[in-house]
C-alpha cells in the first residue's frame, strides 16, 4: 500500500490501550509537550519520499520537488532533501527557511502568482535553481534583476492548461478562469517578450499545476499531453530548445475511509507512459521532468493531539466534545468542509459507543473539527488524536483569538524531538507596539 492510501502514520500501533506513533506513546507526548501538539512520524515521511523517488526512477531524468507550502519547517526541509527531493517554494519566507537550513539552493523551484521584487532578488542572489514565471510582471521584474546583477536566470513558463480536475472549487488551479499562469493564448507573447528583451533569461520549459487532493489520474494524462504538445510547438515555432516540464503536484490522500486516492506508483506510471508516448510522437528527446507534490508527501506523517475539555449535550441534539485547539491550528474543516477522522488516544480499545461532534475552542460556531464520529465515552483530560494533519494545518495556522500556535515534535524509534517550539504568551505580544502617546 502506498503511504498516501493510509489514514494513519505507518508506525501506528496500540499498546496498553494507548496509540503509539513512531514508537512513542501519544498520551505521554501530550503530557510531556502539552496539547494541542502536531506530531510528525519520521518513518512515514521518509517512506513516502522514497516511494516518490523510486516511482519516478522509471523516467530517465525526473526530480521530485516537495511543495513546501504544505508544511515548511527547517527540520522537514532537512528530511525531504536528505531523501533526494528538491523544494518547490512560494515565498521569501520559504526560501529563507531553506537557505538557513543549508539546503542546496539549486534544487529549489520558485512559484507564485505575485512574487515580490525582493523575493525574486533574493531567489536570484542565493541561486534558486528555477523560477516559474507566472505572468508578464514576473518576466519584467526578472529581466530587470538579471540585468542589474548581470546574472543568468533560468525560468519555466507557468501555463493554465484548462483542466477541470473535479476537486473542491477553491483548490482548482489549472482551469481557464484562474489567477495562476499564462493562458494558452498568452504563451507566445511571453516567449517573444523573453527572447527579444531579456538575453539573460533562458526559458527552460513549461510548468502547470492542475489542482489539489486529486483522485483521478485522467487529469494528469490531459495535462501531460497539453504540456508536451505546447513544448514541441514552441520549440518548432521559435527555434527554442525547451527541455523541461513541471507537472505540478496534487495527488490526494486518504483523510477518511471514504477517500480512495490512487497509489503514487500508479500516478507515476500514468505520467511516464503518457509523456513517453507523446515525446516519441513529437520527436522530443531528453526532456527533464519535475513533479511537485506537497500534501501526499507530508499529510499522512502528521497527527494532531488535543485534550478533551468541556462537553455539551444539546437536548435531543448533538453531543459536542470540545478540545483545546481547532480552526486556528487546522482551518481546513471550516475553510473547505474538509473531513478528518480521529481516535481517543488513551482509549484505543474501548468500544466506540457514542456519536459525538469534535468542536474547537475558537469563538465561532463554524469551528467544528469533526462532525458526527463514533468514539468511546469521553471525559475531560482524554486525548484525541486527529489523523492526517501533516499538510496545510501548521502551514495555514493562525493566532485567531490570540491563541498560541502549537508546537511540533518529530517522532522516530521511540524518540521525540521538538522541531517547532510552542508559541508563548510573550511570542504573541512580541510584535506589538504601544505608541508613546498611548502610554
Ligand atoms: N505546485 C503548485 C504550483 C501548487 O499551487 C500546489 C498547491 C502544489 C504544487 C502542491 O499541491 P499538493 O500536492 O499539495 O496538492 N490549502 C489547500 C491546498 C492548496 C494547494 C495550493 N497549491 C488545502 O488545505 O487543501
């Protein structure tokens, strides 16, 4: 089974009625580090990285880039790059994190629809390997920056292939009415602009991303065909030597029992077979391939531990169990109606006899983490473990209600290490300023 097809980290087991992850008792982790607590299982993360690298070995020249927007921390960058992945970054902050973690900058690809001038300057200065130009503004800024530094810059052109990938509307990015990338009707103008005005910029190839939490491999087939044909057309019409394709990320994960994402290997096979066929027909050779998965790399490795507090039984209605976190550490249920599953980490073998709703502690009725789930009878102090929270939880967390963001620990072989410190009350006010006239 592919890691993205598992709801829980691969090291999950039950001992003495407790949930164990990475050899660590999650109830002890909750006690030691406090809750809410993000826990990342190193074995699961390394396994999925290996799976990706192995699956794309069948292609002669493929690089897997971890889409760091899913979870960008220094330790995570260390692990994924040790496993041979590069990084897809989308901000000066992600570049800085990678730089300070001493990641090889040439393995970075910088994406985004409104990269700031200082971010592009930083990317060029530290030697980020590829920049995906999303629009004319990017090209003009890069033209200026490359000229002022007399430095060559390698770009891909991000295009919008016009694919509806049947996922939640907010996380579709490759359809035509999208803020991302050049529409297919604008690509020629972009090529002409670069080749005529900016001698230090080299267009290495094309980039697209069709969406996120994708279960249907058909979208990748369409995307691969469109990109391969577009690359061949541009090479022919403009006598270019484009030789790189980046198909983006998007492979889904199994949040609940209803989710059935394809295996990583299946997606790799589909992509490799489609591209090989297209390249042969089009007479293209030695095309480098990038893919940039985020969620499917990190999601399954992560769980979040919460402590049960108040409960409310609505007369003739739902039973709410409130935990000490919620929409500020996991905004996905309230933003996307995302569904998760959980266990009572200290009552793993107890019969699941109560239908409850897991509510967050934030001041909004919509702050519900899981609606209607069967769990053992719970009391204050019990530990809830929500699975599959590695992606887009910490990275989208906020300080709503002035609540400190949770810490994160890495577990492996019965050892736990902090990789992100829990915020303190001091951290919360550290950026505040009281002007003199208010004192
Ligand atoms: N490449 C590009 C250009 C992207 O825009 C994205 C995600 C990825 C790669 C990685 O996609 P993944 O493999 O993680 O699906 N916050 C949302 C997801 C937003 C995804 C944005 N772009 C969520 O929590 O579901």
